[in-house]
């Protein structure tokens, strides 16, 4: 009798394990096939939208929305196959606590901010901006966050709500920008000659605009001598090239022309009683 019970239990265990194994394998197959179908559908949709000459920013955003939606439906379908009541998820999330609620609130605010960015268009993919404390080139405007590539080639993701709630500087929105530099002169140097020399030399640097012309003016005075404000203009794409070339040219031009090196000095007066 006991042997029959053991055989019966083994049969039940084997049958249950087989059913579970089949369901797991089926779920994996659904996931793999579903993911492939989602990628295929998004690829077809992207090609169709690209033929309509749709803006790259809007295209990526639509692709993100559709991808997330289809993946959520795929997960819900797989859970339903296992017999899990997916309709109870909303109630579960509602009672999960303050932490989850705050997280969802943050996601929803980022989603809403992303929609406003797409509609208001303060910037687009490819623009060089400063937003959310990060400066760089916009790589992607996503569903909840945007990706910015910094000048040192670091991909940085920022929540859309933080971007929209902060000051946004779009350097690509204008045809040119100004490079702000300083040049220290010696107190014994001929200021007028130095300013004229720098205007000529920096104007000859590649990618420095002729209009507006290079500005060289006295900014302030310190113990060493006058400090010049040197301000060439250039296209945003050549900013750093003009920045570093201008610094090099200032040093080489003044040295070659024989201007005295700026050296800090102090005069001490001693009195004997």
C-alpha cells in the first residue's frame, strides 16, 4: 500500500514538473518570438516614418513609446498564460506604499515633461545644449529621460522633468557664439600695440568669424598690469578649436613681438626708527 502511495506521489510530481517545464519553455518561446516581432514591427514603422521625412527627435520618441507599450503587453500576455490575474496589478500598485507611489509619480512627471519637450521643442537631437547641469550634444530624447553626450564623450541620461524644470541653454539655436578669454599683460607693455597685434593674429585663426570681428579690450587691472578681454566669434562646432588656438596664438604672438612677460612683483619699503 505504501509503495502504491509513493508511486502515486512520484507520478503527480513528474506530471506537475512536466506541466511547469512546458509552460516555462512556452513562455520563453513567447518572449523570444514576441521580442523579435516587436523589433520587426518597430523597424517597419521606423522606415515608414523616415520616408515621411519625420524629424529625428519625434521619430525616436514615437519608437520609444511603441516599444515600451508592446513590451508591457507582451509581459501581461505571458503572465496571463500562467494564469496570473493581471487585472489585479493596479490594486497591488495602489497599495504598495509611499515609495512605489513616489517612484510612479516621478516616472509620470518625466513622461509628461518628455511630451512637452517634443511639443515645445526647446532643443532637438543633435543640438549642443546645457541643461540639468550637463553640457553636451543631445543624442536621444526618450520616453522618461534624455541622453546627452558630453564633450569628453560620456553618455549622460537626465530625467526629462529635471531638464524642463531647469534653465536650458541651446548653443545650436544661433549661427555663432563668442569665445571668452583673458590675456594678462605686463604693466610695462604697450597696451594699444598689444591689443592691435592680438586682433590681427586671432582674426587669422581658422574658423574665426570676420563678422562679428574679434574684440580685444581692457577688462581690468591688477598688480601685474592690465588684463585684456579677448573675444573671437565662431560656429559652435569649432568652439574648442578656436578656444585652444586663441590661447596658443596669444602666447606666441606677444612673445615673438618682444612684449615683456607679466611677472608679479611687490615693492617693500623699510623704515628705520
